[in-house]
C-alpha cells in the first residue's frame, strides 16, 4: 500500500509540473469585415483593374557592337520595315494588335487596325513575329 501511495504522489507531482509548464492565454479576435460579393466580382471582374505593360514595336534591326558604340545624338538607325507598315503591340512577348502611329495632343498614340485572338493561356493565337 505504501508503494501505491508513493506512485500516486509521483503521478500527481508530475501532472502538477506539466500544468506549471503549460500557460494558456486567451486572445480576443475581432470579426472580419465581410463585403458582399456578387458572382461576377469573384470571376473576371477581379482581373479588370490589373495593369499590363504594352510594348509598341516600329521595327527591328541588328548592328555590330562597334556601330552601337558609335551612336550619338542625331544618329539615324534604319529599321527593317517600310514607313507605311503597321506598328505591332505586344503584351510580354505576345503580339495582340497592330496599328498606325498617330499624334494626339502632342503625344504619340496608336490607332488600332487589327486585334488578334488570344487563347486561354493569354498567348496571341496569331503571333506572327
């Protein structure tokens, strides 16, 4: 019987030591704001405010590094396209439109002539480079 009392006392002491090591703190959490969301907002409308960089290409050329190093203000670089060829509009490396260069209020702009279909992966289906 003495051994049983000793075992129970040891178990009680171990339980008390474990309880001393565990401290519990309560936290008050505020309720999250809920905004009403329509089915359309959870879909494509969430993407409509994202801005994308658009690159306009008038033409291309290749030059040896020596010629590039000799460029200075007033130098003319000949491009591979004729003057009446349309400029190309790209999102990343995907061509999505062509157009003509225009001037609007003293700034350059593009008048869209042709838009290309874009597949589900966001790549131009008619990517003619």
